[in-house]
């Protein structure tokens, strides 16, 4: 065996836990689907075949306009959620980045706070208007 074969075997051993996790996850999903096919109830009826949304019968046209506030709140939720995700690496590496990292994060939070205050002033979170 030469050095290349030894390093190749070691690198394959490093991927063993990941490969096992992928295999177990795949087997679990397939087993769950197959078991539910055999153990689940199989009562078919015309009512079960009807398309529904949220358990209620559809009323009116599905293309009726929504209030822009719904979309605004959804976009703001995604925006603030993504901003929070940026804080995880900062929290994990807080000791390594020191005071300069703290100052930069406070600047980031200040900008985020300005955006939040702007949204509050515009009354974007008010539903009764």
C-alpha cells in the first residue's frame, strides 16, 4: 500500500458518519411511507376526493385581491428572520472576534432598529385600518 491509498482510506472513513446519517434518514422516510400505506385506513369516498383549503369549502373567486398589508407583514417577517440568522455565527464566534465584533454587531442591530422603527411609524403592523 502506498501513501495515496492510506490517505484515501482515511478520507473515506471521515465521511462514514455522514453517509450513515443519509442512509438512515432515507431508510426511515421509505419505511415510514411503506408502513403508513399498510397500516393507514383506506376508506375512499366522494367527499374525501373534493379539493378543500383549511377544511372549509371554497366561497367566491379564488383570484380576489388581498390587502397589501398581508404581503407586507409576510415580507417583513422574512426580512427580520433572515437578519436574526446573521446573528448565529456572531454568537458562536463571539470570543474570537472580540470587542470589534461587538461594535460591528451593535451597528448592525442599530440599522435593524431603524428599519423596525420605520415600519412602526408607517403602521405596517396595524391590521384594523
